[in-house]
C-alpha cells in the first residue's frame, strides 16, 4: 500500500507543483497581504492631495492606465525612458503625470522595498482617480509585474485611433474578455478630460459617414479648432459638459449629437451599441456596474505575473 501511495505522489507531484505555481502567479485581491499590507491606503494617501490640487489629474491617470494596458498589457511600459520609449508614440500625445507615479513608487520603496510594481501603482491610482471624480469605488486584483521592454512602434500599432468604428472597438475589448455593454462602458471614461484639436479636425473638415453631430455643437467645435491643420497642439475641448466629474453625462451628450470623437458618434449611431448608450444615459448605476466590471477586465488582461516580469526599483528604468 505504501508503495502505491509513493508511486501516486511521484506521478502527481509535477502536476501539483504546476498548479501551485500558476495559482501563486495569478493576480489576487490580497496579493500584498504579507509583503506590503497597507499598500492601497498608502497609495490613496499619496494620490488624493495630488488630485485635489489638480482636478484634471483624474482624467490623466485614467488615460495613462488605458494606454499602458493597450500595449503589451498592463506592465508600466509607458513609464520607461528607453531609447525606443513607448511614450514617444504619436498616439501617446498628451500623456502626463508619469512623474507622480514615480513619486508614489519612491514612498513605497521606503516602506515596502522591492515589493510593489509600478504596473500595480498605475492601476491603483487610476482606480482612485475614478472614485475621486465621483465614480464607483472599484476593487481590483493586484500582483502585476513590470516589463523590461518598451516600444513606440508597438504603441503606434496597438493604440486605437479616435476614429475607430464599433467593429474595431468590439474586437479590441472582446479580446480582453468584455461583453458588448462593458466595451461601451469602458469608453465612458471619456466622461473625464479633454480632447485636442489634432484628434478632432479630421472629422470636422473631412467627415466620414458616422461623423454626424448637432449643428450647434459642430459650430462650437469649429470655433475651438478653426483650421484643418491645428495652429497649436495645446488647444483642447472638453469631452463632455462635466469634464472633471465621472458621471454618465458623456452618454447623454453623445445621444444628443454632441460627440467629440468619431468613435463616440459611432457608439451612439450603431444599432448594436446605440440602445446601450441610451440605457447608460438613463441609468448611471447600470453604467457604473458595467464600467467597474470592464475596468477589472482591462487592467487584468495580458499582465505579467510571477517570474515573467520584475518589480522595478524606479518606474522609468529597468533594474
């Protein structure tokens, strides 16, 4: 009998070790329970004064997460200052607040040296930014690792244009495990922040079939962006009428033809997504639920875990 048990253990041991390895390598809601148990409160304590000092910061941190996750997964590659840096991509125009992530990392290195990844800090800061602006408080799993590579060519390829249609949008987010309503909800992040004329003029002066908007709103945009080639890249226009609040105003606005980007117009007009837009416009709680679920899926897709990445000592350079 003992021989049979020993034989069975020898046969099963590789499988058991593989399972244990994989479980350990996964994201977890209690990932830092032993290594840095107060990490979430530390991040919250550090970021709230920054957001209070600059109400536009919520949009900046949320956009940083989206752009980081869209290229190579959520791995803090957007923070690296390498020769081929991802941040140099034309698609990352206007990304800011990277230094603030580095400041929070410095605090965590003093309190929990070598434990908390820059990728997790980006995710936690984006989560706090949504809540600070009036949105839902989202629980997210942690344990992401940082990458050692960064490529502006990959960013050029994988960061979507503001003029993508519903088919492209659906493909991008379906690959991250999202349902259609979650894909629409994640675009509700446009409820925060502004858009630059460089991303607007094409649909103003060379509109496509889905680039419809109310006449009054079109005139307003042309006053803000009066030339086909922007005179300056600094001019920006609010994404919706409450650009520092995380609410469902974005969906109300695009339902009425006040859509800043081409993708916003497509969402409102496409028969697959138009009804969802109207539901979110009428029911903010439904939007918050769908956005929360989408946020977790986006920030957890294609991440590095376990020994696949590293915990950088400084967010802008590899160890």
